[in-house]
């Protein structure tokens, strides 16, 4: 199933109720030959949201990817309603395939409340209207792309516009820093819960590839085994995912076959809306 539009994406990450606290989800291929991490993160959040009052918004999540998911099999989501407090609600979610946990996560939800307020400044970068989309760049430079990059030549319901496209495309070593504007292609329903699910989905893009940038002149993506190991995310302020958001990503370290990455997500007016941290497996494939 190709995902060209926001309705396509929303349909693909929707869930089917099976029993109390149990839901079933289905998968789509984004070019990585296994279940995309952003899909599982988004579906797990949706499953948790279905058990939480609508006036409580997710403010943090902490997840571990345990096994690669199979694209042709459904994913079962089992929710543990851990706590319903005066201000906070806690949920644990297991994603199951073939009778085994492939993914586990915990979510914390909170009532909107007043409190102290500060944030870091957004990096100074060119605006999205001055940049080309990732897909346009891939099509333009496809004859120069390595095989590892060519698999990303497919329609997506999220548009990405990298600030420095040479870091993204050319097989040269670069600093482990990346800035990418993104937004949903088309209008998203006026539902804060849906916008949170789509932001979680989009947050899994561009992280681990940033950890590879210092080594792009030495290895091709097709030579690497790359897999998310964990993913944590914090939601700070309201946003609309069908408006431009800047993903400011860096990778402070890569060692022991793991790459560590982190990102901040800003609205175009500079408002910090979310922060993300992810570590992933990055190592050369075995040559049998």
C-alpha cells in the first residue's frame, strides 16, 4: 500500500478493537523491509489514547523496540491501565506479533495546567519556502545516489525539506547535525490527539541517519544494519502537524555499534513543541 495522502496515512495507522484493552493494527511498507518504527509508536499511542479521558494529553513516552516486525502480519496492542491520578494518567502498551513482544512502551498523560515557562531558541535556518522537498532532491540526484538511498524514492504523506541537502544526499562525511522542515501533505482533522499521533509517526524519520553522517564517505547505507533500539519523546506545547515544523537533530555519540541521537521540534514561529531522543543499532552487515 502506497501512502500518498494524509487520509491514507490515518487509515493505515488506525486500530481495530478486539477486546477491552486489546487492539489490532496493520502495517505499511516505507522502504525498510520491516514494520516502520514510527508506525508502531503512533499506533501504540493511539491504543493508549483510547483508554484515557480526552482532556488528558500525552506529555511523555518511553519505548523499546525488541524485535523487527513482519509487514504481512497484524500487530496486536495490549494496554495495561497502570494509574489514573488527579493530574496524571499512566499506561503501558505491548505490541505483539507471533505471540512475542516486539515493542513495549509507557505513556504519561496530563491535564493542561499552568506553570513555569521557558524554552531554548530555535536554530537560525532558511525557511521551508526557500528549500526543495526531499523527494524532489532524490529525483533530481537519483543518478548519483547509492543503492541504500534509492529505496527512499517513493511517495510519502509527510513532506520533508532538508536545510542542507548535500548532507542528506552526497556520499561525504559531515558533522552529525541535521535540520529538516516537515509537515503533513494536506489538512489534518482538527483533533489534538490525531496531531500528536502524526508527530510521533514523523519523529522516527531522520534520527539514525544523522548518526551516520560523519561516516557517509566510508560506508553506503546498503552495507549497514540499522534498527531503532529505543525512542523517548516529550510534548511541551500545542502544534499543528499540517503546518511547517523544524526538526533540529544532532548525534553526540556513536560507539559499540550504537548511534545516539536527539532532536527538538519547533513551530515556524520558534515555539518549541516537542523533544526526542533515540538510540539505534548501526553496524556493518555480516558478509556470509
